């Protein structure tokens, strides 16, 4: 397994302040390069880790700590601040944490949350639903009011920070979103139904072709690579 390079940044004087008559607000953009993991210390003492090519925007005010996950995957260790909620916005949903540690991944049409400490609450503006996820639990939203939940041992939890995809009950669409950040070419799912296939097991995130080969055998998929794209479809598909 290839080693991961990590860029460590202490975020001081990276916030741009805008003043109103009531609340001081601060905003900053954080991102990881396409080939490097990145770590940041936020101004409230929270710790942020970003996977390759991931990006967030932080909006801090005297009343709230708001994080917009623009792209990719992030892990947060949230500093306790009872007076200011810590909220991660993902499309039309919110992940609300109070002094906790959790991982968030987003991809077109869905997102997932793994909680390793404390509790988060997830609210969906579209479905008007609220979900509570505690340490040792995972949650994913797959679109069209489809959700998936699972449990895991916190002491044994692994993810992209250790160079693996540790799938407890992960959609194939999410697996592809993770592998794409480590692939030299885009990965395209040709048959939409396979996006919802459930994947279980631990896979090397750096060995994209080998991982796709293993999954193609387990899930009966066809995987074709060209110089510019990797295409995935159901086995014996006429579309490839």
C-alpha cells in the first residue's frame, strides 16, 4: 500500500472578517491538493482533515460554526463550545455536532457520516426528516428518500486516513467516489442501478484497478479502462 503524504497547516490569519451591526463573521476556504491529504487547525480549536481534492468553506460567527462541504471527504474533531453549534452543510442536509468526532463524505446525489465520538444530528430539508447518529454508527443518504445505517467498532475504525475503504454497508456509488480521488482517470458508472449495490469489506484505496477488479468479481460487474476513463457496468453489459 502506498504511503500517504500529508500537508499540515496551522490556520492563523486565514480568515477574512466581515462586520455587521450585530454579529462578527469570519469565512475561510480550505482545500487539499489532488495528490495530497491535508490537515488544518481551525480557529476554535477544532481539527480538520481533508482527503485528496476535497474542499470546504468555513463560516464562523459569534452564534454558530458553519462548514460547507463543497467537494470530497472530511474528518472533523470538534472542539466543545456550548454557545455555538458546529454544522456541516451538504447539499440540502445538515450534520449538527456538539463536541464530537466524525467523518463526512459527499458525492453527486448522496453523502455519508461515520461517528467515532459523541453524537450528531442529521436533518434533511427535502425529506423534512431528522436522524440521530451516535459513536459507532454510520449513516448514508442515497437520494430519493433512501437511507442506509450500520454499526462498527470505534476502536477498529479505519478510513481514507489509513489508506483504506472499510465498507460496512457502503453503496457502490460511494466506493466509486472514494476511488475516483485516487484514480489517474475518471471512473464512470454506466448502469445507474449498480450505484445502489451494497459493498462490504476492506479495500486498498491506492490500488484502484485491483480494488475494482475484486469488486467486479463480487458484484458481477464489467470494468473497462481506456486512456481517458474507467467505465463500470453490469456483467456482460452491451453498453461497454
